[in-house]
């Protein structure tokens, strides 16, 4: 089964840049695009990035993402870190049958 | 404005049945998939399944197949998630999310389900 692996936690100082990785493992179902969600404490997830690197309207351009096909991995980069960015971040992908899978999530601490 | 409004928190006993709901508004309900996602206390997101209200096509995660039933009623723009016999391990928050292309663009506020004897 296809799985997505993220680091459990990352931390960085305000104003700096942090990158969160999401690595896919091989499985029987081919993955398609990667999405990223932000979940602040006590709130529902919200979409940050879809289709690998596209940003919905309203999401600041401090949030960006990329794909490295050679290593079957995706990355979310947050620049100019703010204290409000402290949250859990989840990557997600789906297969050709519209079955989704989430990464385990990464807790971002802004020190 | 697109909104997904979920039903209120539930406290149930093991063996009870339960149906929670997710009402969509501000868009054509039948034209978008609705996904269900579980979040156990202090844990990550788990995809449970997805339904297309327009034709009731449903896909389940192998982890939840046979444990839950996903349905939708287009006449009231509402999707539902139900259990016939709850277990303590079903305790968690359940989210619905609208989907157009393999990801959730709008999410409900979540329904907290507590199963305890």
C-alpha cells in the first residue's frame, strides 16, 4: 500500500525559512498529485497547496511547494515564518481510483 | 459561500449505532465528492472513504471497509457516515470535506464522537 512519510516535528525561528518533506513509498497504486494542509490547534484542516505546487486564492505566497520525482518526495517551504504558522502540516495524495492517503503529519514549532 | 456544517458531538456506548451528517450549502451538492476523514485524539488524519452524491458512487479505505457506511441524500444536500456497532476505538473527530479533484477544498468543522462504557 502506498504510504507518505513526514518528519514528526520541525522547529524554526520567526522570520526564517523551514522546509517539510513528504516521501512516498512504492506500492500497488500509483500516486498522482500531492497536496498540503495546515491544521491549527482546535481547527479543521485547510488546504495550502494542491496539485503539487498550486496555491488556492487567499494562501500567502510565503507558502510554496515542490516535487522531486527522482526521490519520490514532495516538500513544503514556508518562508518568513510567523508565530501564527505554528500548526500541524499534512501532505496528501490520491490514486487513480480517487483513494486518498495522508502523511502522518509534521508539527511545526515557531520558537 | 461554500459551507459544510456537521452534526453535533455524540457520546455513545460500545455496541451502539450512530449516524453523523454533513450538510453542504453554497454550491451544487450533487456535483462534488464528499470525503470523510478521521482524526483520533492527538493523532493524524486518516482517509475513510468518499462518495459522489450525483450517482452515490462510494469508495472506502480498506481500513474502514465493512466498519462504516457512507451515504448521501441530494434532496437535503447531506452526506452521512454511520456505524452499526461502535467500538471504543471509534472515538475521534470526524471531518467531511468537499472534493473536486482528489483533495479537500472545503472542510466541515468536525464531529467529535466519544465511545465509552
